[in-house]
C-alpha cells in the first residue's frame, strides 16, 4: 500500500521525465543526422 502511494506521488514527475526524454531523443536524433551527413560528406570527398 505504501508503494502505491509513493507511485502516485511520482506520477507527475514521471510524466515530466517522459516529455523531457522525448524532447532529448528528438534533439539527439537531429545531432546524429548532422554527424552522419558530415561523415558521409567527408567520405564523398575522399
């Protein structure tokens, strides 16, 4: 019963973490795309 109360206490922060994580994932994928394009461009030159 104590765990259920603690979980309900953490539910809003979990929602916040989820939105933060999805934002970080989109930014991370953008960074990966930039790195991949740069790497592909350098390989294309060589």
